[in-house]
C-alpha cells in the first residue's frame, strides 16, 4: 500500500475534468475516473509535477519535500 503523502492532490471542487493532467503524465500514474482525474497508480508517480504546472484551473497541488 502506498501512502498518499507526496502524491498530487486533486481538488475536485474546482477541477473541470479537462483531462490535460492525465495526458501529460509521463509515468501514466493519473487516470480519468467517472468523477475526474485520480492518481490511479501511485507507485508510478515520479513527482515531476507536470500535472500541477499544466492544470488550467490550478486544481492540483504537488507538495513534494526536498531532501538533501
């Protein structure tokens, strides 16, 4: 089981379900569900934050910790 901490958080209340985040994900971690995008394969998420950068509604937050 994968912990949700560090994964993209999708705020469905402002998501328009355009699907751009699903399309841009280079690892294939996101998938479009009936109620919008979700991190369907959390173990594949590499933390690139492209989904957050591309989202036109700013509905995705990627709070990744930088570890030195």
